[in-house]
C-alpha cells in the first residue's frame, strides 16, 4: 500500500489466514498515491511488486485502490504469481442500497481512473452514485490522527454532499478509510450501510493460494514483516494501534525498505 491503509486488508488476512507468513510493504515516503500522476503510480506500483516477487512472495495483494486502478493490469502482465487487487465495492453497494442512492468516498485518482468508471458503467442506471474525493484524509490517517477533531471536521465536509443526497449506503473506496468508520458513524449515524471489501479481497487471496497449493498447515500463526520506505518504528506503532488482530500471536518485525 501507499502507507498504512492496507493494514485493514492485512488485519482481515490475519483473521482468515493466520497461518501464512506476511510481508507488509508501506510506501509511506510517497503517500498519498491518490494525488500523484497515473504514470508515476503505475511505475512505482510495478517496481514495488517486482521487489516483493523477487524476495519470494507466493502472492501479492495490491492493497491500495489507487494502485489497483492505475497499475494492476501491467503488474499482472509482468509478474507470474497471483496478484489480487482491491476496488471500491460499488457493485455490492448497489445491490444492498434500499433507496438506490450510494455515496462513494475514494481518492481523486481512483474516481478518475478508467478501471473505476468501466466498473461503474456495468451497474444499473437506476442507482445514483454520489462520488466524493476524500482529499487530505489519507495524510491525517498516516500521521495517526484518524480519531482527531481535525479529521472529523475534514471528513464532515467530504460527507456533506453524500448526506445531503440522502445516501443510505457508503462505499469506503480507499483502504485507509475503514479506519475512519468510528468517525463516519459519529457523523452519519448507525443506519447508513458501510461497504468495506477487505473480507472479499482476502477470500479471493485464499482461493488464489489454494489454486497454487499454498496451504501452509505447518504452523498456526505465521510471521509478519513490516517494511516501510519512511519510518519502520512508526509503521509498527500504527499497526498495533489500528489493527484488531492479536499481533502478539505472530512473530512481528519492522524494517526499513531499501532502495527499490
């Protein structure tokens, strides 16, 4: 991921598949990706995935909606191991919405991407999507301010058009945004349905690992290596702070990502 957002996917992976060994790569020195050019995102994402493949990964989860939207096709064409992407859950949102008004909170890059808009065009015309870029939210989460008053204030501004439209369902279209669920509930109440695709992503990871016979029944809990392009100690603290998984059950190490 571009930073700590993908920890929401890792959290679910440790719940469903705790026996595997994980390498989590946070490119925090370059976060947020959502405000960078498409070419830069594609090149950087491919480079990082090639690095992960070169150190022996059996599969890679591109745990970033922006990187998936801009780079997944090229990554899959150049790397032969299973590559699992993430994308905003607009399809399940359209199916679950009672009033056919769905809010989509995502990065600018994701909302503008061909992949997202192609997916949008496959959905029923009677469902109205309120697309909102969450500018500034990722840096707030990256700096450990997910529950701060400043974040709540910024989030309220972004959610206002979605709330005004009467949406009954909200798609969390960035892997960072599940960490704002508590703040979103504070602003929008309990009745709105939040769509987070981490559970479906990890189910797909499980299927892909089984397809290449990577079961790893030899251990109950695998190791977790946290790699950061910025500050490994900060990433470790954020992992313990943001994740609900019992990290003490795993051998956890944090390291600096070398030049890639």
